[in-house]
């Protein structure tokens, strides 16, 4: 080979190195952490995680090809449980972490101020001190709000519409968390104009729920409102008690209605996980959580189960039927 030819070939190879390195970099395995607040065998939790994976796939991320996902399935626990699992996730050193609900998100934020965190299903991230504001979250955390507190008042309105004779409402909430207190406060403010008397049933354990609902059901003209929060782990019990005591109930999520609940009004939660995938994608491509605004739901779904209505002797008013986004026969 002539000297000139060798120099030309060497120059071509050297100039190709950055392009080759860039291609290798773009296809290198990226690492994502996921902290789900449900057991691994929970069908609702699996549906949310699947929605997240679908969102990533649509954006060009495939597990085993260009991303590795470390998942931890954690049943809702106390602050010490959340702290332990947050520490485990941070120790894995992922490039970005997806988490769900307020307590696990707050625990992760305390565990790291450097790893980007994207949350879903947090009710009041500003009030919980997770972000500075919705438009400019600051720090290393951003994500998607489960709903705004004003939604809680809509649940009481819907109860009155679907059971016009109701004059009392028991609100299932967790008194130990700020979101449970906030939702109850909104409902209390809505009660007088609707001619409703409201009381609270705490949902710290199954026994408390059973005794609270049974006591409330002793008097007539009552209905239940289930707020967003830890009551979800007792959803089958709550639906069963409603049928047993023939109580109209408004739920915050459609999976209650899929499981024979009467009516739900709330956000499309799996869609939040698809949207969370878009934020994970943007962070992996170099954007900072501080610059990605916290987003609130823009659409809520009203879902009715007519079979459940029949089981408790409720005839759904036509005005509510025509507003429903979906009716389960």
C-alpha cells in the first residue's frame, strides 16, 4: 500500500470514530427504576405497569435492547417500609426512577436529590412539598397529578344525583394522610348546598371499614363516597359491603366499577403511566425534571354499572345515564 493511500485510509477511520462512538452511545443499555405501590400479583398495578411499558415502546425503548428496567412491587406500607424500598431503589443507581403515589415519592425524594424521579398518581405534590410549583417543579422530581382536590366535591354531587333521596353520606378516607384530610374538607364544604350531612369512616384496616359501614347503614337515606388513597387495597371489601347493606357508592376509579361497584368518576390512571413514559424518555435524552411541568388530568371518566345498581335497588336517573362515558350492563 502506498504511503498516501495509508494516510487517506487512516484519516477516514479516525473521522469515523466519533460517529461510531455516537451510534454505540445511542444504543447502549439505559437503566430505569420503577417503584410500584402494589403487590406483583395485583391486576390493577400490572395494568398500569403495562401502560408504562407500552408508552416506552412507542417511543423506541425496548427492554433488553436499549433499556433495563428494575422493578420493585411494594404493597402500601408505613413510612419505614417506604424508606427501605426507596433506599434499595436508589442503591441500584438507575438513570431515572418512576414511582407512584405520595408516600413512596416523598421517600424517594428524601433518599436522593440527584437521580431524576417521575411520579404518577400524586394528589397534591405542591402541598406535600414534593415540588415547588406545578409549572416549575424545581429539583429532581416531576410527574403527573392523580387529580385536583376539587374533584372530591364532584363525588358528593354525583351521589346526590344518582340517589336523590340520600341525605347522609359517609366518606371513606385515611385520616393520617394530608390528601385524605384535604378531600374530606372539600366534601364537607359541598355538603350544605346539597342538603347532605357528611361523616367520616376511617380506612386504616379492614375491621375499621366493616364496623364503620355497618354502623352507618343502620339509618336510612345514606350513601358512601370513597376517596382516593389507601382504601384501594380494600376495594373488594368495600364493594361487598355496599351490596350487603344496599348502599349507593361513588368511587374515584373505574376499576371499582369493573369489580361490581356502582359508579366511578375519576381520571384514566393507566394513561398517566403512558404519559410518564414520555417524561422518562425526555429525561433519558437530556432534559431535566426541573424544566418539565407537573401535569394534572384534563379528562375525567364517568362509568356506571347497571348490574350493581340493580343489586342494591337503585334506578339510575336518565340524566346521569346520558352523561356516562361508559355503561356496564
